[in-house]
C-alpha cells in the first residue's frame, strides 16, 4: 500500500506543545542524507488518516516536504502515543531510496478453515501474527497469506514452509513455529484419563 502525505519543515525554536495545540504533529525524517535528520510538522488530521491506513514498519509512504522542497519514499518507523490522551504526539520516518533492502514487519493473513478444526474439533493456535522480512521497498507485501485449510490435528507450519513473494526473505529462524492445530482440551483430557485408566 502506497500513501502520499504532505509535511512542512518545523520552524526553528517552535515548541512541540504549541504545535500540537495549533493542530500540527511534530515529526522527523531520517536517512535522506547520511546521518542528517529534518524536523517536520504534519497536520494532525493527515496523521489521523495515515494511522488508519498505514502501519509502523510496513507501509511505504510518499512523503512530500513542501517548503524545502523534498519528496521521496519513506517508512513510518515510530509513532509515539500520549500515555493519557492516547493520541499521536511524534512520528519518525525513514527515507528508503538508495539504501537497498529494508527490514519491515508484515502481517500474516491466515486463510481457509483447517480440517483439524472443522472436522476433528481441534483448535487453531497461531504463534504470531507478524513476520519480520527483508525486501526492496517497492516489494513490501501488504500481507503474507498462510493457507491452513489442509491442516489436521497435530499438524504445524514453520517459517521455512511459508510461501513468500519473490524477493522477500524471512529474517526469523526457519524452524520457528507459525501455526499449529491442537486437539481440543476435552479430547486431550479424555486421552490422559484413558491413559491413567489403562495404567
């Protein structure tokens, strides 16, 4: 998903609290020129729309700084949330052009209904819902689909068994468990009771 947002350079000496009161959210852009960073402000309503559609370390954002001017592809690297108001009060962006492959978090989308759940009464146990991957910025997938429809009770999927898009490499251990189908608690308890009875 690509989003385009506009920002302005933050006036020198401006106070973050005063900016927020005027409807602007402070932000920083890193990676556009070596170790330099640019202090920015973004309209609060723009930030609100951005956070509804995009997510940290996943969404490629076309950032325009209207008064320098500068424009380029960036990733939203950090969103600081006010602990009491639960509203964003600072954003950090990272310019990705010219940096080669970048590291992003991509959501896992589990599709299908496992045989072990539908026919055998088991439970689908998802170990995590996001996967850290490395890829070129233009190849960032919106999600990675994990088809669980053929999984039976006792089956599991590891990271190396996932079908990743071309040019996308998982950064976690290949043997790490992603999802499994567990027997229902009732059947597990009855099995242990049967074992105790036999012994």
